[in-house]
C-alpha cells in the first residue's frame, strides 16, 4: 500500500512525500519540495523516506509523484466517466489531504479518483464514517493516534492508523456502543439533508447494529426512515444506504438474512425480489415509463415524450431526471420511447439498439456519444438483462428480459407478429416469466394484415397511370420496403426527399437506399427536380410528409392524375398539420386511400406470447384501459 502526505497553503504546494509500506517496512520512498520559497515553514520528511528533491516547480512535483505511483503499481488504466471525462484511478491513502492532492494534479491536467480499496483514499473520512462510535471528541490525526496508542508520526503513523481503523471497523460493537449509535443516528436524522450528506456513515452504523441485534436494527431504521422519507430523492438515498449496509453485513455473518429482515416500508424502497413499477403508459397509447428494481439497483425503461401532452406526464418526466438510475434502457427509436435519451445519457448509463442509435443520430443531429448499444446479455448491478430483437414498425426494436434473485420480468416494448421478422423464432427463444409487461395498442384485438399482404395491395394501386403519393413515417423502414417492392412489381421509380434519403443511406444494407438501388430517386437532385417531374412521361410513386404542402400543390397543378395513400396510425389524422395537408388532396378531388397495418401486436400475437411465457401476472401498457 502507498501512503502519502502533503503540505500546502492558499492553493500552493510546498511538499509532497509518499512511501510504499509493506509489513510495517518502507519498500520505496519519495519526497519532493517545490521552489515556492517557504522551506522554513515546511516539516522535514518522515524518517526513512530516503533521498529528497528540492527546488522543482509544482507541475514537476506532480509529474514526479505520478511516476512514483506508477513504479509502485498504484496507477490503474485510464477510465471514462459519463460525459466523456477521463480520469486515472490511483491506489494510495493519506489523512485529510486527498482532496487537496486532486486539486494539485487537476491544475496540471490530470484528473484522479481514489481506487475502491478499504479506505477510498482518505483515512480521515474513513474514520468519521466507520468509526463514529469511538469515545473521542475529535477525529484529528493526533487524537486518533492517542486513542489507538500509536507513537509513530509521519507516513509510518498513517500506516499504523490505517491498520487500527480497519481493525476497529471489523470489531463487533457491544451493547453500550449500540445504544450510543442508535441515539446519535435518531438525533442527527432530524437535521436537514442528513441522509444525502452521510449515506456512507449511516450504512456503516446500521451494519454494526444489524450484526449486533436485528431487533435494534429494525427499531432504528424505522425511526430514521420516518424522519427522512419526505426529503428530496429520499428513496434514492435510502437505496444507497441499504446497499451499503448489505455490502457490509455480507462480509460478516447473517448477510442472507438482511433482505428478509427489512421492515415492510423499507422493502418497498429496497425490494428483496425483482419488481416493476409503471410510472406512465398504463391506460393510454405511448408514454411508457417503467422502473425495474432489485435491492440497490434501479433501471428506467424508456425515456420518451408523450403523444399528447398531459400535466401528469410532464410532472413524472421532470421527476425521472431528479432520480438516480443505474441504467436507462430504450427499446427503440420512436419519440414516445427515446426522445429524451440525449438528456438521460448525461447522468446515467443508457442503452439502445445499434441501428436505432444511427437513426436517432441521422434524424436529430445529436451524437449520443455516451449511449451504449445492445450486443447480447449484460448486467446492471445484480440484474441480468437480455435483449431480444423483435418486429415493429421500427427496424431495430427489442423485448427486454430481466432476471435477479430467481425472478424474471419480460417487457415487450412495442412488437408485432405480422411483420417481416419471424415471430415463431422469437417465441421459441423466450423463457417462462413471473411478470409480463405487455403492450396492447390494438385493444380491439382485430387481426392485422401482414406486410406481405400490404405489399400486394400497394402494387394493385400502382397498376394504373396515376402518380401515387404515399404518406408514411420516414423511419418506418418496413413500410418503405413494402412500398419499394410494390414499385419493383409495377416498374415504377420511388422518389424520396433528402431527409428520407439520409435515413435510408444511414441504415444501408438490404434496406433500399439511393446509393445502391437504381430505381430510387432523390427529390431535388440531378434528373429529379420539380421541372423534371412535371415532364416525366411515366407515373411515379413518391414518399411525402405533411411538411411538403407547397411541393404537393405544385405537382398536383402540373400532374392531374394522382392518388394519395395514407399508411400511418389513424391518430395522426386528428393533428392540425396533417388535416391541412390532406385538404390539399381533397380540394383537388384526389382519391385518398388508407392502406396500413399496425406496428403493434394484435390479439392473437399477445395470446401466443402469453401462452409461451406463462406469466403469473400480466401488466398492460401502451393502450387504452382494458
């Protein structure tokens, strides 16, 4: 272990010393004085620290100290925190000077964090956290050494104090110490912001009480919870506290009893079994927000906007950004599931499918640099997550299976059985589960057309001499494939605007895109201008959107033979911009047809899913009340 000490004043470093001490003996040592001209005020290095260097700049001192740590094997691999911040983990300990060391190194472009060893760098903070029961008035170095009978000073004294503090933490308290701890905790719980400021210490004290007597532990924790449960983010703070308690009692005896021993009010905060909580999305289409929790781990499913804004929806979305989550998992790129992902990624680990991430980047212009991609089974704390690719009107959509503590929860996200992916293959891969959280957008249960059937119907409508304008979502790539194949069958070109072309080119591969598919033309490019279209001798098919009103008015004035096919969710027809766009066709007596199949499961698909997974309980989201 490397121990260090430094002296500074007013943000200026005077001296920095360190030693690698094993078995009470100094194996390597380091000491450097800076050229700040205050050597008369600075103590000499600890005995046994060997050769010292002087007269170097503060930057040189910082660089030499880091090199010493590397030579001692006390510098880990560079890590990247959320937000792209890079830092070095260092494995060393000092007394009350760790934050000052971080400031010194940061001035020269080096961020460090202390490794998760027993002391996490600072023995002073460790002593106040884990040894608050000691009968001492002060936690200063001299007071602690006096209590433990340590006569050595300097780095040797720090080393001996580390051993004494570790031993004290591991020692079981007696009845008198438990009474003192209980009284102290209940008094301090009445202070404002007590819990968030002292979570580590509260965890340590509660762990001591638990190991001494479970009854005293329960009485104390109920009192603490009642005094703090109304604070901001109290549930998240308590999850951290209880996670720390369990981690510590697992090292001792009775760790397996911890979750069962928690009072019922705390089990709701720190569930001993895998649980789900639906925050939004029950009883209405879209708006899914779901929490999955197990002990100290909490996951948010989806982080999108509402299809129709509500006061409740805005309030609950504001609250999720105030809470702490271990991860945010998004099933696909539709706005009601992913629109807030860029905000969430800044503070928590976020996940989405690889193609979905590309489409979000192409459509929003945002980078999503810290959003991770699904690539098989992974863990969020103690919760195992398995993504299953499924069919939806989104090309890259997933069901998510959660497993922990012998329980399983399956969340379907949005899915269907009538698309181009094999539903039977998906069913075969799914296990039986305890809870199924299932979408039911198609609450009427009517059987939906397949995309293959829809392709045939599109082709029938393209057989004539009319231009065909298709209204469909720019990101419904299954539908665009359907339209493209119908164009091939009727020997038509398919025209797309630059926005649609960008999305298709981003996905590429087997998805039809302008870079490699000869009969796709991009509106506005050479050979496909409005003037070219006006003179075109053969009919074409064009993908359009409600923002293309002026373009449609021009084309319908120059090319009279036309029909419009609406291939989207019927709810969009109620929106003002869509109504205005459809009036352009209605005023010119253009025939409007609806050819659409849902991106969501029908009743038969949901029954098949339930028969396969045999859930003990089913919760429905993303649909009207059943």
